[in-house]
C-alpha cells in the first residue's frame, strides 16, 4: 500500500499538496507582521459569511458618513445665516475661519468616502490619509473653540454659542471621530501612513500665512490669538501658533498610531480565519478521499 502511494504520481502530488497546506498553516504570510500594505482580504474570498459581514458594515459606515456630511452642511448654512444677523460683520469673513474651511473640506471628503463605502469593498489608500486629516481638523477646531471659550471670560468679551456652532465645533467632530474609529475597527482599508503627520500641517500652514497677511491688511482676524495687539505682540502670536501646532501633531500621532494598531490586529484576525478555512477545506478533502 505504501509502495503504491509513494510510487504513484497522483499520490505523490496529494502528499505534496497536504505538506504544502500544512506549511501554509504553520508559517503565517508575510503581511501578518507588517501593515505597510492593505490588509489581506483572501479570507473574504474563502468565507462568504465574512464577506457579507464586511459588506454590511461598510454600507452602514457609508450611510453614517453621508449623514455626517448632511449635518455638516446644515450647520454651515445655519451658522452663515446666524452671522448675517450682525450688520457690522462682513460676510466674506465667515469663509476665513479655519473651522468653516475645514468643515467644507470635510463635507467633500465625507461624501467621497461615503460613496466608496457604499459601493466598494475598501477605500483607495490615499483616502485613508485624507479622512484622518479632516478628522484632525474637525477635532482641533473643537479643541481650539473650547480654549477660546475659556479665554472669553478673562478678556472681557461675551461669546455666544448658537446651535449651529455647537454642531460645527462639538457634535460633528465627535461623529467624525466615531466614523473614523469604526473604519479602523473594520480594518479592511490600508493603514494610515505616518507621513500623515506632515500632511496634516500643509493646509493649516497655508491658512495661517493667508490669515496673517489678510489680517494685517484689513485689521481683522478670525481668532484673537492671531491679533498681535491682543496677545502682547507677535511673540504672543507665535506662542499660540506653536501650541496649536502641537495639538495638530499630537492628535494626528494618536490617530495614526491607533489606526495602524487596529489595522495590524485586523490582518492577524484575517490570517487566523484564513488558516481555519484552509484547515476545514483540507479536512473536507481528506474526508472525501
């Protein structure tokens, strides 16, 4: 019996196949220890149930992203109508606020991300970085607004917070963070690259240069800490800008680190599921023989 199996071409092939399957299970694929590339989706092709669960999760996330974009649009329109009630406020200044510009950018990115989540298995790699960037902008806008609210009482001015501002600075940032976290937990998208920490500073740096030049020309600044006359000169402006810079870098670093950890966990989870599916398939083949 043994001589026949060893001497048979089909028997040798079957033995090699079994040995190869065992080696595959014993040694995890290269992507199990690295998250430089997109998470392995091979198990989704093996396990229809896993594919169905991922598809449902992605569609629910897409609907959630779309809802956040709609809320952001409503908040922007309502906030614009609110500032129009002040006759001395130039409406063009509304669009100079970092919160407003980042909110409009977030609407675009959220709509694009929603479309991909509703129609595709995963987002393009570059979208992961942009989603993280706009999430950081929304979070920092809320943090800075909270700091300004704290400063209001010490600078003898009253700060009104209409419901539209509550949506822009607090509700939407929290919802965006929830959506970002859900995507990280699903872990089918490529991990956010560390280079995102540098990318996140590009837009704020350009906005700062534009704001300081425009403010010096017209005598108006969207935030008190950019007005040298209110913070003890340009040194005071520099100190506040460095503080905000550290907030940008700190928040981005945390998000990138969390996303990469969750992406690695997702890869390992898929590798384990793929090995289980391969083992079940081999057991079925052995039973058939």
